């Protein structure tokens, strides 16, 4: 995405907007909080304030450039918003409550079932999201390894 894309979205091209956009597009994480974006900007030597980052992300959301997700209880025990570039394609999320890993997935069966349930209840679905909270395979393996170590210590 470039400066003309900001203009198409009805936004004036400014340095803070370009820098936040660059972080979202090229960052190591696909889902970033405003604080994550702010820290990445600081790491690059950019002097853009946290309030500006929040404002830019809110403007990007209103313009349809990013999607905001509110992952309740994810990582820190309290919900917070994370942002991702809006790819235009619907997807759902698996969230590890231990390490914070986020995996995206698409499942046509789930999508069809949600539409059927909404229709059956007399709802015209306008939007929806599915977040599945759990423990990722890596964290499960780590837990199993720790349990094995504990058992060995107890048996010794």
C-alpha cells in the first residue's frame, strides 16, 4: 500500500500515517496493538507519540484499511484491541492464552453453519467473528516437558 492508497481512502498523506502503515505492512507480527506499533516506531527512531498512533489506527479503521479485533483476556488477562491490515477476506482466529500466538483460519463449514443459524433465528447477518481461545501445540509440548521433568524429580 502506498500514499495513493491513503488518498483513495480519503486520508491526507502524512508522515505518521505512512510510518504506521509501513509498520503494519512490514512488521514481524500481523496482529499489533497500538502499543506494539508505537514500540516498533521507537525502535526505528521515529518520534511519533502514542496518542498519534491511536488516532491514526482509528482513522485507518474508519477508512477500511485495517480491522480491529478485541481479544478478551488474551495474553495479559484483560482485553485489548489489536489491528491487522484488512485483506478483504474473512477469516477467524485461534488464540493461545499462554504465549499470545494468533493463527488465522478459514473454514467453509463453520461459515455455512453460522449463516444457517442466523437465518433460522430470523437474523440477516451483517458481520461476525469467531475467536477460539486455547493452548497452542508448542505450549502444550512445553507443559508436557515440564510435567515429565517434575515426575523425574519426584521419582528420584
